[in-house]
C-alpha cells in the first residue's frame, strides 16, 4: 500500500462527498480508520452503506475522513464487541466478541468499509443515483490503492450492484459466479492493472449480511469460506484454477457430505 496514493484518494473524493452531502442532505462516513494502514491489507470487509437516519450534512477534510468513523471505538464496551454487524462478521470468521488486536481488530491490516459511505434507513436502493455512483467508484479506486489480499462483500446483492453501477470499469475488472442453486453465496475476482502494467487479482467472496437471515445456519458461512481457502488457491498472485472449477470443487464437496454422512437420531 502506497500511503501517498491513499492520501491522494482522500483529496480526490472527500470534496466530492462534501458537495453531495450538502446537495442531498445526506450524511456520510467510513468505518475503520484508513490512516492506520501501514502495509499489506489482509482482508477488506465491505458492507453496502451505513444505516440509520441519513438526514444531515457532513463536511470534513480528507485527513478527518481517513481517521474513520468517530464512533469506531464504541463498538467495544468493557472489552467486548457490542455492535451487531461487526459481531456477526467476527462470528463467521471464527472470533468471539473479545478484542483481538493482533488479528481481526488490527486496523492496520483489516479494513471495514462500505460500497457507499452515504447513510440511509432503507438500504442502498434509497440512495440517489449520484450517491450510489460516487460511492462505488470511490470504493473501486480504494481497492486499487489498498490492494487487499482478500475482499468479502456483505450483501446478497453486492456483485449485482457492482455490475449495475459499473462506472468503475476503467479501474477494475470483475468476474463472479453463484456457487449453490438456492443460496446467495458467490465467488469472484477483482482484477486491475498497476501503473507498471502488472495485473493484480483479488479473490472476492459474497456472503449474506450477518445482521439479516443467515444462509442455512449461523455456521454455514464459516464453512463456505473455509472450503474456499482450500480450493481457491493462488500461486505467485495468480489463481491456480478458473472460477468454474472452484465452484465445481465446492459443489462436489457438499454432495459428498450429503451422500456419505449419516445422522441417525
């Protein structure tokens, strides 16, 4: 990660966010502090957009925006995470509610953000088109700056939103595929070229928002991501298998469970 590029990203987008916030009377903010990032980002956790009453005007400097959500530290109370959303993500990633500063709570290596920084009570569809477009385009550029090792999208519709509001296509190239016939779990890859011509490919996975209804059970998202780690292997930064083969591997494994495991009550 190039800190200068991150600062330039903030200088480019925050004035735009300020203008749109005033134009549409809609507040905005990011989540984890981006100015804490020091080197490689291990995982980028992307929601859709902040919830709650979005009415109001936000006006901050790029430096203030990069410091993250002013309430970010409030997700912990008496040493335990109390926010429903972050607790749900922690659960499927294998963490309890206690603070783990060397892993999931290391803000220098784990980024929590949204496709759009603009808040709304009724989700992404409530946002004005300009707020959607600016949000996704800015997040796409942030991905190319941070170059995370992995991205997890928290919405049953995240890949479709990226496809629909694809003004970012000059920055990033996206491919994705649904794994199971009746579950909104998808696997994908986001690719882009660096200034030196190098192609960077980031494994990107879509799961249900943990604040909603979990697919199958509370544990299945964890199993889904674990199987992906076994199958979606990268060698020298390049995927060893096409997405279709990764999908086939996951489906085959689940079919084996169905046929080989007996549970007699």
